C-alpha cells in the first residue's frame, strides 16, 4: 500500500496576492509579512523527512522554501511556475470581469496565456516525478498551479482545482487511503 505523502506549500504573501491581483509569471517578491509567514512554516516542516524538495523557480516560491529551511536541498522545476494568465497578469478578477463579463480563469484561461489543460500537462509531470520517488516529497509553488495539481492527484479534471481555495503560506498534504489518492490536509495556515 502506498504511504508516500506530498506536502504542498503555497508561497508567502506578495503585494499582488495581498491586493487580489493575478500573479502568474511576473516575478514578484515576498512582502515582509510573506517572509514572516514562510519562516513560521519551519517548525511544522522540520518534523518531516523528505526524499525530494522541489520549487517553482520564481523568487516568491524559492524564498518561501529557503525561509522554511529547505534552500540547501531544493531543486527548481519550471513545471511548478504559476498559471500564465497572459494579458490578465497583474489584474484583479474585478478588473477582468469589467472587461469580460462572465470570465472564469478555470474555463477561459487568460488571453495569450495558458488554459487549465496546459497547466495540467505541467503538473502531471510533477506528479509522475513525485510518485517515482520512494519517500515524502515537498513542493513549493503558487495558488492556482497547486490547486490544479491537487485535482490531478485525485484524478479529477484540471478545472476542478476551482473547488480548492488556497491561502498564502498554506500547507496541504496529499497522500493515500489504502490505494486511493486523497487530500489528507488542506489549506492549513502557518503556525502563529
């Protein structure tokens, strides 16, 4: 029976995440609060043994990883970069809705960016890599890409990631119950 667990960590707060702006491939740094959030993850994560630690190469994820205590072990994976929102990068949902009433990232993607299926192709490779490892895996990445990853872990359509809200610096755990892929924990905030 599989016993592997995959721990997901969304990066800490950025100015854009604080403002509700879609932050795709723009390389935005953590705020001071985001740095504090990342540091508070360390006590929770130090109790785990990880065979593999991966991060998106964008600085907000790499810095969260480093501040959480895994900077010396991390391997960067471009497949963990956030959803490319195209021309909607940096805009809030309200701004996009004013331009395009009824818009849904999950259904429509962003002009010049990726679709949910595009993101699923990337996270499917990450899942395959994680499942090929004996032992637990730790992933540092971004809200939407991790939500798609969770849906794909469960065998769901990538659009089903819309069902899994994920806050900044939140910790989630994917695993197995018997032979079935499950979510063991979701959207746990960093310790106070």
